[in-house]
């Protein structure tokens, strides 16, 4: 891409792929093949890239994913310590049952970092693909939490109310996710022919929709619990020409790969770091499109 970069105020979200694998094999995971060969992985280079991104956009969000971030708490702590408090930090995890790391140790980690972690996004699917920790363990997590649930292929829609009831005692909000490998610009905002959305509207109270060029959220409520149905495109760069005839590559996500390389898209595109130092900022285009979104 040869166009100048543009991104939202504060900077594009930086997703960090941790340099160690998980024990899971979720069928919708597109990252698993990247962990087959760990020979080039480097914690030091990842930390160097984290510091680079902090220097360019000192208020961007960071997201840790993998792999399983909680599989190596020592390495995860080193990466967290490299991020100043001006950033929001999110961790995508299965909060799994692990042979080498017990639940109490993981809970203690969330307690030590409760002021650092903005939210821990915990995968819990209608169909179990991993050996999960008990729900009551999730209720002990010291930082804010959210449940992520991919509604994959022929999911059992009739089990959705019971699934939501699981998390009512802990007050943990739920984000249902469309399989983003199937999302296109044409179906991103599709409603009438989206069976997942129709199931959710049938079973829960619809509240409203917010969205932008890249992603959106349909918001629901059930017995006071907030739920979102999230759809996003499988890439993170949109090319547009502004009113002055200047064409920009608009970045929503930036990736720090397991070897420390910085990418500007999920599709393997290396980012021009020096060009990003001169990025043009625009207001974030996420907005409420209908209904009430007050969460």
C-alpha cells in the first residue's frame, strides 16, 4: 500500500500475538497455524514493538491474544509492564484449566493487574471446544470481564437462554460474535437475512445498534444483563479518497506478530512504521445508528 495512513483519534488498536501457544483447537480459529513453528518468536522484539507503538500513539488500545495469554504469566507480565497507564489494555483468553498454572495463580494475576487490565474477554461458546474453568472461577476475577461467544455454523439456538442464565449470577456481560471469516461489506449490516440476529431478537430485548465502516454491535438486554451481537470485517484497512482528492489507507487495527513484526492488517501486510509516525487522525466514526445504546 502506497497511500498515506489515516486512523482514528488516539490511534488504531494494537493487537499483540503472544509468543507462546495454547492447547486449544477451536474450529474457527485462524491463528493456530501461526503457532506451528515457534522458532522465530521473540518476547524481547514484541516488547520493543510495544514501545514503538506507545511512542507513536500513546493513547491507543492494546489487545493481547494468541495462543493463550494466560499460559505464560511471567511473559505476559513483562509485556503488560511495557505499556504505560495512558493505554487501555484488553486480554482475550479462554481462562483455561491448565496443568502448570492453577486457578488461584491466574486470579492473583488479575488482582495484581486490576488497575492495568481494562477488560478480560473470556471465550465461552455454546459448543465446548476447550476444557473450561468453572463459572464460579470467572466470578472471582478481579478485573472487569466480558464473555465472548462465537455463534459458529449450526449453533443450538434453543440453548441461548440457558447459556445467558449461566452468567446472570456474576453479572458478566456477553458479546455474541459472528464468524468474522464470513463477514463482507455487503452483509456487515444485513438484518433481515441474518439468522443469528433474528434468533437474538426473538429471545431477548433489542435495544439498539452502533457501528462504523469496519464493525458494529447490536445491543440486547436480558434480566438486566447487557449483551451485544458483534460483527466485524476480516481485515482492518479501508481505502478511501477524501473531499480534497487525497486517498488514504485508513487503519483500524495494527498487529504485533509473535516475532515482533508490526503489520497494518490481518492479511499479512507489513506496516510502514516510519509512515505511521506521520499518520493523519480523524474522529472515530463509531456512532449510534438506531435505538438506545447507553452502556
